[in-house]
């Protein structure tokens, strides 16, 4: 089996930064807890748990003997205000590119514009972004643009992990419907690089493996982009899923595999998948 890896895959700058913050504190023997899942990857969360670093979903369960870290996706503005009001010390591991969107929103709040957020309204990043906005609407389909009014000015921002092709399509639709539109392309560079890399890889290989959390937004986008180009695309969380007899039977038909991974997928998981395919023999080869 020939193995090709996407030019950009795996941990992004924001995830590496958050993990470095935690490593430094852990090495100085600090007791740590995280507000929310640090990132959407079970292997990383389990590794942290093994080091005694767990996460809480509610600020009422705070342990005052532990140092609090804020997740990469950001937290609600009201939660941050709560921490400040109560004088609770915390270390902010929110990705700076997400924080930048909060600042953009605060600037837009000074104008009369409605804030149009393109993304998944149930994702923690979007919930946090929205909490900064005075007047906002979250949309994730052309259908939902029906709520826009022609004469009401809008400022548009995007979830950092949005599919860039989908963002462009939505912008075309919005400028058709609304008279005054201000656009902030807030899709992060790591997302764009990984999406471009998978677009290049998908047509060149017989099938693709996309590695990453099933609840990881950017991983799901990579999967969807790849699937549109190469229907033999499979999303797995880790290499153990590759041993599924149904999948191994499918792999028998192929000679080349492309591998990519979401921004929260650790390098060892990518390596495990490579090792699996290095050792994988099709019937013709064995
Ligand atoms: S995917 Fe982009 S926005 Fe999200 S943590 Fe990584 S660099 Fe930051």
C-alpha cells in the first residue's frame, strides 16, 4: 500500500499553545482543572486525565485548590465576568484567533450592524462568540438567511473551522439579499491550510483516512471536503478502528491511501495509522 500524508495535518498552533501552557504548569507541579473540554480529541483528554488533569462543565464545581485553565474554544463572556468578579485566577488557553473574533464582535457592537455568525450554533466556540454580541444571528445554511432583512446592515464573521467554500457561497447569497454587508473572514489559517491540503490529496489516492474526534468540527469539515472529491473517505478517531473487518475488506481493493487529520489530532495517532498501513498487505501482496 502506498501511503501519502496531507501536507498539513494534525495539531494546529492554537492546540499546541494550549498543551504547552498545561505542560508547563504540570511540570511545575501545579494542580490543574480545565473549564470545558480543552479540545475535541478523546486521546488528548484521556492523556490529560491520566496526569490528573480533568475538566469541569460548570463553574459551580470549581475546585479552589486547582489552577483553572480556559479551553481553546473560548468561554461565555458572562463566565469570564463571573471569574473576574469573584477574583478567581485563571489561565486563558483560548486560541488567540478565537479571541480575535471576540474583539471584532466588540467593535461591531459599537455600530448599528446586526452580527451574522456563520457556523454551528451548538458548538462551544460559536456559543462563546455569540455571547459577546449585542444583536446576532447564527446561520449554517442558505435556508436560514431568510431571516435577514434587505435594509438591515450586517457584519459577517465565520466559525474558525468553517469550510472556506461554504463561507464563499454564503457570502454571495448574503450580498444578494442585504444592502450593506461588512465581511470579516475569520476562518483560521490552520483550517484553510488543512482544507487546501486535503483537496490536493483526495484526487490522487484510492482512498482517504481522516483522523480526529467525532465531535471535532474541523475534522468533520475535512471529511466532508474529502468525501465530495473522493467517495472512498473514512473518518476514524484512532487506528484501532481500522481493524474493523468491514473496512479491511474494503482496503483490499486499493493500492494507495491518503492520510489527513484534524487540528486537534495528536501526531502519535497519525503515526499509528501510518504504521497500520505500512504493515497492511492486500491479498495480491501477501
Ligand atoms: S483550529 Fe485555528 S482557531 Fe482553532 S485552535 Fe487551531 S489555530 Fe486556533
